[in-house]
C-alpha cells in the first residue's frame, strides 16, 4: 500500500488491517504520522509495517517489495495510492512541476506493479487497485500535470488488466471526487460550502468512502471485475445539478486556485487572464 500515512491511504491501511491483512505501507516524509498508524494498528492486535521510500524511484519500489517478500513471502494485494498535486497554469508550469507529479502519481504505479507482478503470477492470484481521480476525465484549469497522471493511471490499469487476467490478477481503479484530506484542505477552507452545494449528495467525501470502494475491489466478490474505474464522488461528475452544469465552477475553480496560490503571484495573474476575469 503506497501513501498510507495520511488521508485516504490511512483509511485503507486501517480497513485492510481490520480485515485481517498484514499491511505494509509506504510513506515519504511524515514519519511521525506513519509510526503512529503502525503503533495504533499493532495495539489492536493487527499487523502494520511503515516503510519509508520515494515511490517515484524504481530502486526504492523494488527494495520495498523485496523486503516484504522476504518477511511475508507473498503479496496478495497492491494499492497504489500515493499522490501529489502541484497546480499551475501550463504557461508557467516548470518542467520540474510537471515531472514531479508524473513521476509520483504515474511512474510509481508502473514501479510497484512491475515489482509485484512476478510473485503474483507465481501465486496465480493478485488484486491491484490504483488511485485515479475524477480529474482523469473531468479536468480543472491548473491541473494539466495531475489530470495527465491520473488519465495515464487508468490507461495503464486497463492494459495491465488484459495482460494478466488469465494469471488470476485483477487491476482496477478508484476515482475519488472531493475528499476531505490534507490535499484538499486549502480549497475546502476557502469554499467548502460552495463545493458541497455542487455535489448532488450535498457533502464532501470522507476517506472511508474511498476505502469502501477499495475493499470491494480486493474482495472475492470482485473476482470477475477487472480493468474498471469506480468513481466515488457523490455524483459530482454526473452533470445535472452538479459540478459540470454549475457556472460558478468555470469562473471559480480558477479563482480558488488563484487564491490558494497567492493572489498576487505571476501565476495568479496568468490564471485570471486565461479565465477571462480580473
Ligand atoms: P494526502 O493526504 O496528501 O496524502 C498523500 C500520501 O501520499 C501521504 O501518505 C504521502 O506520504 C504519500 N506520498 C506522497 N508522495 C510520495 C512519494 N514520493 N513517496 C511515497 N509516498 C508519497 O493525499 P490524499 O488526499 O489522501 O490522496 C491520496 C490519493 O487519492 C492520491 O493519489 C490523490 O491523487 C487521490 N485523490 C485524492 C482526492 C481528494 O479529494 N483528496 C481526490 C481524487 C484523488 P507523507 O505523509 O510521508 O508525505
């Protein structure tokens, strides 16, 4: 499980451990949060192992998988959840901001999937769930790097699903909408009520809403389901009364990003120009 120290990943780690899995989870920098999760889960008599690694680095992903196989001899489930945002208009997005998002969100999925596929093939069993986003096909200005990474994850997952279906390995994606975590905190603080109003179910998502979907894909009930994307977005992307039909969004998601960035920065000025206001 990658990105297990906070937010959606933390909820998934807890659910998998509750269900009886020995869970190894990767974090990058927040050692305190990761250790606390591992301790809390261990105190409940379940098994969790926090492992520090940068998921974007192939050698680190390989080393994580090797250590797990050494300790537990097999890996039944892989959840690729680690992800970041670096929102900027394309005009001013640096190569580093592009590459960091692609490497962390998309290349990491290749890194871990490749590392686990051989042992899963030998076991003739594997459940892989990759964390996409509604941004894969419903994109906001300022998220070209993020949207590309998530659309890439969905394409990669479909391809992997057909390559390894006959080996007993399923590969699916979960695509969350607006979930309350550190990643969305700044925007939610600014416009939580407006965002809720644009979501048909009239609430923001919780990490547990996403972990429920992951648990479906890794369970026996989903053994005939592969190459699919399940949106967990409260109806956000359905249109109707929601986001896509909401004129506020066109003007205001950009505004939000401008505010989150720093209203006076050069990026904010570019954004206002692109969006045709201010
Ligand atoms: P979050 O609260 O920001 O947590 C991100 C997690 O990823 C943390 O555990 C972080 O570790 C880990 N991580 C980041 N870069 C890493 C790297 N290079 N190597 C290893 N671990 C790394 O994010 P979240 O909101 O829970 O999002 C989880 C996933 O859901 C992401 O893929 C995100 O794109 C997707 N998603 C989220 C939303 C949403 O509304 N929140 C919506 C759609 C999709 P540290 O704690 O060590 O930094």
